[in-house]
C-alpha cells in the first residue's frame, strides 16, 4: 500500500474519531420556528431543502440539509503539500408544519448527510426531495477520483409511519468504468424483495440484460436514526 493511501486511511480514521468525540458540539436546531432563518443556526448555510406533506395532515412540512461555516466546526487534515481534507459538519433537519404557520422539529441527524472522505472525491450529497406521495428521498453519488474503477448512485426513500421515518425502498446503481457494465439494485423493504438487473455489453456493443428477483426476511424496518450513517448497514451483498 502506498504512503498516500496509508495517509488517506489514517485521515479518514482521525475524522471519524473527531466526529465521535466532538459530535456534541454541533448545534441543536431550533425546536420550532416560522421561517428557515429562525431554524438554521448562525453561520450555517443551506445545502438543499424540500417542502411537501410528509405526515398526511394536509399541512406543508420542511426538510433541510445544512452545512457549517469554515469558522465553526471545520476539521482540516493536511495529507501532503497538495492534498488537504476539509470536513464541515452537516445536519439534516425535518420539521412538521402546523396549522398556526409554524414548523415543529421532528428529527435532527448529525450523521446522515455524508461528506467527502478524500481530497479527490466528488460531492457525494446529490438530492433531497419530498415525493408527491409524501415519501422523503435522499440521493448520494460516490465517485472518489478520476482513477477509480467504479462509481455509484444511491437512493434512499423514507416514509413516515409508526412514528418514525422508515426506510421503505433503496436503489443503487454501480457502473464499471472500463467495461461500462452496470448493476442495478432495487430493494423494496415493505414487500421484502430485492431486484437485481445486470446490464452488459456484447461484442457488438449492444446491451444485454439479466434480471433476478429475490425474497428476504427482515424483522423490522430501518429508520434514519437507526441507520445512523449511510453505507454502514451490511444487507445482502450491499452496504446501505
């Protein structure tokens, strides 16, 4: 293993330790407020926001992902003269709208909105939306460097039920850089099915598809809070 790779692994470990030890210093989002200005802490910026009816009460709700400024909470690790890792803390906030016009906080996660873990990594946080049926969708895209052999997209869909935001569907697409082959995973946690579609290229560069459907057992659905952080739950052959 090269010195650069060793240094990168050490840096990622140190950042994980830092967040484990200093997570309590992240601000607590306001319990309620009428506007984003009242909810978001000073010197934090909005990465993405979405509005819609999450709990089916006919009142518009709010989801926001925010990031700390460089002056507060920045973790900076120097790998070499050219490479520096900078980690600004990120927070996911979910607020239910009330008939009086205010928003009341339902959930805060200081870990679910992932950050870079390498100086060459593309921005991993790509999407946040409330779907027409009220489900919450959060998207990530993982491309660590121009030299990597694969890149992947990840789609989490949560539904507010049983007084929590439960993971009801997960989609992952993995692309091989050299062959351009792709594998698609679609997990329906409600119906306990895993669909896998493999797309390969034949000698004439035409796509060929193979689809499989698997059933699985699951005692209970994961939630935003029980997942904690994306890509750490080992399920089937995936890390969700």
